[in-house]
């Protein structure tokens, strides 16, 4: 590549060497540390997968139980963080509340020396442990309810539901939600991971790194798409209206949310797994009209978009699952962040090993040597 080549969006330009995950966009394969996500969904748990991502290998039984225990013991939030959230406007977006609370965590757990690996371990534990408490806490505080403290004896996903609803859910829901967490835990050099790496390369603390990533995840071209998909399906209303909706979008060249991906040229493997999780979920609680609409949209959109290799992505079916579980639509992206923090932190640790400050170049497209025109002559 010549130094002056410019690729908008850095498409196809490697920003790092990484062993965390890999996508084969032609075959639709996603691996975390070399293990396919299908295998992890079948046999692993979110916390075990997070360990795999962070440390590069599956834990032994003893290491897993220490890891699970460490995370369980760090779920609580300091009163000041809860008080901080109480001061935020209740109509604000939960991603903003999450970003503010995560950034504030860094003030309570200083340890700014990122060369201290022991401290880095505990930072990773705290972030993975506390994000669900913040998300569930904010969901309740904004309605005027008290935040529910975590219960150490509950697993990661079960505890999240408990903090959100004060009930422990059906075990099948816990398994399905845990699979959703696995599927969202990591995805190579995406926008939020890259954002985190840029921040990490300045040797900022991990709370700041994760707060930056949360900001990037919020946008509708990235994690925010899951929320928009459900809004789109609600707007369509019934499956028989899907055809006209897609036609109109194609005619006016508008993008369909939950479709398309920079890397995948076939259907996103996560969308395929999520679709089968929808099937399992509906066995316990009946089908969902949104799912029927989604199928109709996918059928119709495929006619238009398969030539361009645009297919459903991870965000197309995930929201349908969360919606059926009674979770508020605007919590979908924060839930994505709860899972993706494992991937962000895995890349952060990798970056620290051979850090180089990100400082890309630009192609200057402006003028030179312009005269300064005094104010009264403009
Ligand atoms: C994810 C996304 C930003 C990737 O974009 P990209 O790699 O920059 O690809 P482009 O936007 O250049 O799209 C390439 C072509 O496919 C079309 N396309 C891409 N995604 C599309 C979508 N969701 N709906 C309709 N057409 C789409 C584009 O219009 C473009 O067509 P053209 O070549 O005729 O102009 C894009 O697919 C998108 O905006 N999707 C919707 C948001 C979304 O679901 N995001 C979550 C991603 S996991």
C-alpha cells in the first residue's frame, strides 16, 4: 500500500495484529481464540467465554471457579455511583447513563498504572461484574424504584434478570440470554473496539477505555441498530405489510436496520444462531409477532440485497429475543455493551503488550497561505 492511499472508514486496513477473534466473512465463520461461536454457545457460558477471550485459553476447573467467584464478588456498586445515576435525567438514553457511570468508576478505582497486571486483572473483573449492575440499576432508578443489589450465588445472566425484575427467570431464558451474551462478547476490529484501542494506546485507565467504547457502540450504524430493528418491526406492524415497507426503503435507497456488514458477505452466523434461539424461546412463551414480521422482511429484503451480499446481521434477531423477555427496547444496546466489555478488555490487554500510540496520518484537502482578513473587511 502506498502511504497516500486513503480508504474511507479504514475499510480493509488492519489496525492491529490480534489473536482474540477471527471472522471469515465469505464462509460466515466467527471464532473466539480459534473456537467457533456455535461450539461456545453449545458448551460454554458467558463468563467462561469472557475468560477465554481475556486470557487466551479455556480455564481449568479451579481457574474457572476462581474467576466466577471473583466476578460475583465485585458486582456491587458504591452508593456514590447509584447516587450519581439518580442525578441523571430519567428520559435520557441508558447508554449515556452507562457511559457516565463507567467513566465515574475510574475515579473510585484509581490504579492508573496499566503496567501493573495484577491491577489490570481486578479492573477487568470489576468492569465485567459491574456493567450489568449499572444497566439493571439504571432501568429501575429511572422509574423511581430502588436498584436491587446483586446476589452472589446467582450466575451472571440469572443475576442480571434478578436485578432487573426482582425475580429469577425460567432456566431456559437464562441459557438463551447467556448465549446472547456469548454471541455479543467479541467481534474483531469493529468501531467500538477500535475506539477503545485508540484510547488504550494513550495508556489511559481501562474505565476510560471502556467508556470510550460504549460511546462508539451507541450509534445506529453499530450496536444501536438492535434497538432500531425492533422499532422498525413495530412500525411495520404486521407481516403482510413487510413487502411494501421493504419496497419503499429500496426505492428511496434507505438502509434496512439489522442488515449488512462490512465483513460478512453471507448471513452473519450470529443471526443464524439467534434465530434458532428465538425458536427455543417461543417454545416456553409462545411466538412473537415481531419474529413473523422479521421473517417476512428478511424474505423480501433478500430479493433486493443478496446481489450486494447484504444479509441479516447480529442485530436483526437479538432484539426480538430481549423484547419477548419483557426487556425495554432502549436497554438492548446497553446489554450488548455488558457482553462486549469482555472483547474490549481482551483487546486492551493485547494492546498493552506491544503498545504504540495511535496517531494516523491524514490527507490534507484544505488551502495554504491564506491571508488573514481583518474583521471589518470580511
Ligand atoms: C453495517 C454497515 C454500516 C456496513 O456498511 P459498509 O460496509 O460501509 O457498506 P455500505 O454502506 O457501503 O453498503 C454497500 C452497499 O450495500 C447496501 N447496503 C448495505 N447495508 C444495507 C442495508 N442495511 N440496507 C440496504 N442496503 C444496504 C448499500 O446501500 C450499498 O449499496 P450501493 O453499493 O448500491 O450503494 C451497513 O450495512 C449499514 O448501515 N447497516 C445498517 C445498520 C446496521 O444494521 N448496523 C449493525 C451492523 S452489525
